[in-house]
C-alpha cells in the first residue's frame, strides 16, 4: 500500500497516470471476468500474461488459501483452458502438474488464456456464482504466472446487466467501472470480490472509510444496527491495539445458510444466516466472529508468524504459532465485543467458558500440545474424523485459553500495570509488516512486558500436554468455576450419538468413558438397553432410570449384526468449567475485572 501511495504522489508530480508509471515496472497480468450464464454457476476468465520474451510460460493456480490450512485442489473446478497469441492465433497449452499449465508463446510478447471456473461452494475460501450474485476468492479463480516476480494483477468485471454493484478491498482503476488493481498476486488472493446488488453501509473511524457489505439475502438483516455495533468493535480494537494501518476496510458478509469467516489484510469475508440480527445469542456470536476476523488485521495479516509469508501457494506452509494467530485472536474477538459495551460480563464469561470447557473436556488435550496442533493443522484440524477428540486439540480453544492465562499472568507480574494488550502492541511494533516472529521472539515480547522470564511457563503450556493451571487467573480477577451439584449428575454411557433418520447411531466414543472401556464402536446403532427399545431421541431419558455404577446390556447393530455389549455406567461430569464472578470478590478483584473487561 505504501508503494502504491508513493506511485500516486510521483505520478501527480510528473502529470502522469499511475498506470503510465506502473507500466514501467513489471507488466501486469490482466484478467476479465464474464458471466454469460451465471445460473449455471460458471465464471469465464480471460487472462493476458506478459511472456517476458520467453518461448514458453508456466502458469499456476494456488492449491490453498492463506488462513485456511488445507490443500484444497482448487484447479479441479477449472475447465476449457485454451491459449491464443497475437491476432487470436491458437497456441499450445499443456497441463504439466495438477495445478500447472505450460503455454507456448510463439515468440509473442503476451499470451491470452481463457478458462471457465465452476463456483458452487458457499465457503469463505471458495467461489459461488448464481443468477443473482457471485462471491469470488482469489486462490480458486485466478491462474497466475508460476514465476512469482511481483507484478500487478488487474481485474475487469463484465457484469451481467442485472448486477449493479461490485465490492472488494482492491483499489479501483480510475475511470473504469468494476475494474480493480492488485499490486501483486498475494494482494489478489487476499481480496475477495462480492458482485451483484449488495447492501452497503459505510462509516468512518479516524477518517478512514469502513464498509459493511451484505450480499445473498439480507432482506431480514438489520444492516444499520450491525454497522453501528461493528463501528463500536472497531473503536474497541483501536483502544486495545492502537491505530489500524489499512487504507480502508470492507466487512464482506454473505447472508446465506451457512457460517464461517476468513481474514484478509483490508477486508474479511464472513457468512451468517438471514435471521442472525433478530435474536441475541446468534447475534452476539456473529459479532464475536466479526471481531475475531477484524482483529486479524493486526494479528496475522500484519503481525505474523515468520513462516506465514511470503506464501508458497503450492504446498503446505507449517508453523507452530497458530495458537497466537488464531487463539489469541479468538480471545480478543469475544473481549472486543465486551469492551465495545455490547455484551455483559456474564455473557463474556460464558463465551470464554466455552473455550475453556472445550479444552478441558477433550481427551486429546493429553495427547497433542498447542504447538503440534498448529504444526499438524494441515492433516488434523482441517481434516477431523470421529477419533479427533481423542487425539487432538483445537488451537483456537486452547490458544484462547492460554491467552486468558497469559493476560492474567502479565497483569499479576506487573501488579496490574501491564496486560496482554501492551504485550501484543509491543510484538506488533516489533514484528509486523515484512518481518514476522519466531516462537522465541513472540515469547520474549511477552516476557519483556511482564518484566519476568516466562519461557518455562510457555514451554509448559505450548509444548507439553500438562493440564493448565487456572489458579492465578481466577485469583487475580476474582473468578471461580461455578460449583456443580453432585446430586444433579445423571448416569451416562459417555457416548456421543446422532439421530440418523430415526436410528440412534454412535458418532463418537470418547476416551475414558464407560462406552469406550466397554467396546461400543462408532457407527454402532443402539437398539435397546436391558431388552427395552431405545428410540433415537430417548437415550437421555432412559439414562435417568439408572445410577452410576449399574451395568446395563446395550443391544447394538454393528454392520447389521446384532450383539449385546455390557456397559457399566459412569456419572455425567456436569459442567465444571463455567466461569463466574465470585460472590465474595474483593473490591480490588472487582477493579481488576473492570480494568480487563471495561465497564
Ligand atoms: Zn481466525
């Protein structure tokens, strides 16, 4: 962005246009997007690549999207790749790898390649095209030169007649409707496009334009209220992290039938359902997602693990620091909504408790450390199966929990003088931009803020599977885990089940539960307990007829064969990980709570 601003100043001084000047740098790749039949879910792409005088050019499509750590093989939705040279002369184009093509240039200065992309996956990293609108992401749409010399990528959109609006964080090309210029491929991949007739609500914070963009079906969505609340979240973010560095920001929200969010440098893409602003809990959950993705503008898009940039778009990029990038961000997501005055303290503690409970009730916490969960995200976090709870953790939940403990640790070590906010601002000042941090550098910034060496603490919480110690945090803020009444605990098999069209089927068998010890399997259909039929919705009620310690005979169908499995029931654990303010919290503890959460 600084580079573009500099060009603009220089161009003004020389009475040239920025494109005149930029033309003297590496030549751009120019894309035109067309939607001749959007109801068939296709976007047609025409791309012109400078040949650089080479007899052949190699083209590449990214196989993953930064922020979503799974190889997704976007090229599987590409078809009809053809190449032409000057005057429309056909050129040879062959596929050389799953995501690569080699094009003969015939000695020409440029080659033009056309292809179609099928887009009908409503997720934040893929594409959706339908009659009324399109949502396009960079990685699954734009084939680029495999030679990654930084060069501008220009996108012109030939909009269907009924579509009036295009929204993206990319800067527009002056004088051309629906035309945008990315300074390089990374920026193009980092800038989703929303096309159609979006509802846009704009507001300024510190003189910078912010745009809430709603596409899909926003007819029941309270856009004004959402924009007002997002503005408060932005202000809470600035109060926490200091000034933002983006030139403008787009909150792109698809109002559809699914959820999810993905961060970008000057925008984010989220999804929510049409009713989300109409009831409180879904709304504050969505605002927490908004705050999470927005907080990423500081944490990961600028302050980042050293391994996450420059990206290799053709293979896995491993890092041990996603507990910072995602976990710390998750901690601040809910916290900013509280600091913005939108949620109450009990509502905030409920959200934090959800993270803690998810960590503490997952058997995999004794198997996988926070750092290894990050490193193996490509094969575990994004590829969960029925055994995942037994063998892995979620670095969002554990990272957020560690951030909470770290925040309290810094506050206690400095007698309330400093907090994780100060530590994050220090890390941001030191490592944001092109630099990136190593795990040791990040931890040193935390220790420096705390005024004490936290390396042993970090080694324990990040590299081991030891249980976390909540005592310091609870004591500092005057919190406790709400007591569980043992008389309220029911008998349980410990199974996780699902109602599969009226059949009661086992979805998960968690370690250290009665079912796990007795040999019930995932996908067993539970038919009866002690010779009495159990309906798909009847297991909880049936368990109320028993006490922990009793042995029941469970009739299951396993791959269609009936068998009886004796299970000695245990006691439900209840919910021992729900935070609340201690009824007898001292004045000092209450003051610390206020310093942490705001009034
Ligand atoms: Zn995130």
